[in-house]
C-alpha cells in the first residue's frame, strides 16, 4: 500500500479525477492519464454491445485522439488487485515502458504503483 498523502500533487490529482469518473458514471473503473504537457484525460469503463474498453485504455485513447505525444503518468481506480496487461500495453504504447501507473481502490487509496514496462 502507498501512502496517498505522500503522492506528488499532480499524481494525487489524477487519482482524484479517476475516482470521480468512476463514481459519477457508476462504472467499475475510472482512470486518468497525464500527457507530456500536463493535460489530463479522464474516462470510465466503456461497456457497449459493440465496444468494450477498460477505463485506462479509454483514457489513453482520448489522449491520443487529442494529440498527446507521450504520457507522464496514469491512474486507475478499481476494485481489481492488479492492472491488466492490455491496459499496461496501451500506456506503454504512448508513454513508454517507464510510465508509472497508480492503482487505487474505490476509496482513492493507492494500493500500488507499477510501470507500464
């Protein structure tokens, strides 16, 4: 477990945004990513009959669609105990292998930090 109060303010911000997206939309996951310019992209899980995306992959897609060239950090708020490889691959594709991904529970407590690599 990581002390959320010890997080960098910008990392704490993306965890808060991800948590808000999850609660506001009533979806299993919320995610936020920060690009190379400091812009943030926030998303929830997408679950349509024809399209299913995790919150983190949706946030990465939103960053790409908005012209982001790389990622500084990502956060996902979920009840899951780990970040799926497909999600890490999406972060890695845009951010590189060293991009940190914060994993937080529904209450916003950061339970871990992994790198996309």
